[in-house]
């Protein structure tokens, strides 16, 4: 028999092709004429001259890479500046910067739970939260989406460490979690609340301070936030924010922090530049929400089925996975990039186009985007 240990991969590839679930990489050029409603650049900062200059300046001063883990040589004064300013901006005692938002969620979940703990996780949570729950070795209970009563029922009677975890804004449909109600449940049941604010930072709250600030929960003793620097701040990396003792605990125990190379100085500089720009121009957050609402209202007025956005994500339902793929491709041909979500990215089995509002979109560009989506829409 020939040695063929990876023949099973061919079977998997055929299965994906048969079900319309093949994914491919599409390298984008540095410059494109496509109207971008696919990226997570909510505030339009990733190419802002101040932000790119801050990235370049950081690389020239600190080098191209962090050179090691944060606990060895990978921490710079720039990392400390970003952590201090992030914590102050979002209303928390302390922050810890990691190499990605994914790593931040793994760090928080694995370091704050463990064997004998209970994690209560929303069914719509991001894959990084799902993976963090798996790696934590805690008992994990997945509860119905945005259902504080189900969280209460699951926490009730648990003896030991417990934590409820949720996205602040869910990345597929753009709906917001009921944070105030979840916080009340956690207080009543003596559980911690962990919120991934990846899609809230820069969009929600006064001046874009995030969903927890908007809900009046930032800085609470039992509240921890994770976020990404790659969306509203237009850079790369992630962070955990919370009480100082929680951040100290992560420095000493979180494996995705301890054993990972620190975030590159250019990304740190860019995020810091964006944060400072947002403080000077807080109206960018409101404009992102205005653009999202305009997209939703014009799409639904055109007869399409869209989900009312709570932040900057606008979801438009497609009749099938194949139809969603064709629809996204037709939008691209017509001059616009949009996201395409299908199983397993959407566990409910409903495929969607995902449009992201950006603060720098003009009213004319919004109208163009709606016209393209409407013109290319597949038959039901």
C-alpha cells in the first residue's frame, strides 16, 4: 500500500465543494477602486496619515519586531503608553496588550477560569471565545442567544468560580448584547462578566469608548473586557482591560501572553495614534452609527431583509450559501467589496452578506452601495 496519510484531505475538499463551502484567499492590492464595505475599518483610520505616520515612527524608533515575549524583551515604553491610554479611555483600571484579539480572549478565559469553574457562553459568541472555553478546562454551558434569564438559570446553584462571557456586539448580525441585564445577573449570582468589545470600541459609548462605557459598566469590580486594535483603531493586536489585580494575574498566568512574541512596535504606534485621534475627533463614532442606520433603512426600503444594526455591522439575509457567494461575487464585479458569511461561520445555517459601515463613507457612497446590493440580489 502506498504511504498516503493525507488522502482524507481530498475527501474533505470534495465535501466542501459539494456543499458550496470552499474558501479561498484573495490577496488585495495596495490600491483598489472597489468601494469597501467588507473591512472592519469602522472609523476609516487604517490609512489615515497620522496613523500611518505613527506606525512608521514606531518602527524606526523601536524596530520592526518586538524581539521577544513581553516578559523578556518584548515590552517597550510604547506598549506601556498604549495600555495606560486604553484603560483610561475605556474607563478601566488597567490594560494588557497582546498580539491579537483572538489571543486576548484565550488569555482571559483560560487565566480566569479552569477546572471546577463554570463558564456560561452565549450561543452567538465569536470563535475565539468558543476556543477559549475549550482550552480553559472549565465546564462550559452554552445558552440561547442574548438571554439573561438562561444565564441566571445556569449560574444558579453553581458552587465555585463562575464567569459569563458574551460579545458586546455580535459580528454576524450586528446586534448588541443586553449588558446591563447580564451584569445584574452576574452580581446576583456572584459571577464575573467577560465582554468581548471588539465591535463596540470606537463605535458605541461617548466618543467611541465602547459598549461597557455606554452601559455604565466600565471599571466594575467584576467586569473584564477584551477588545481588538484591528477594527476601529485600524491597526493590529488585542487587549484585556479590567481591575489591576486581574491584569497582574494575566501577566503571571495567561499562556497566550507569556509565551507569545509581543505586538510589533509599528502596530502599537498605529493603535496609539488612532486612539489619540479618536479622542480629538469623537464625532467619528456617531458618524459610523449614522452610516449603519442609513444602510439598514435604505436596504429595507428596497425590499431586502436586513437586521437593524446596534453598532456598525449591517447583515443582509441570502436565500442560500451558494446564493450568498454569488451575490458577494456580483457585488465585487459591480465595484464593491462586501463580506459573505455562511456555515460554519453562521451556526444558525442562515447565510448573509455582511456590510460594515465606515465613518468616512459619504452619503453618495451609501446610496451607491445600496444600489449595488439591490441590483445584484439573487432570487429567493
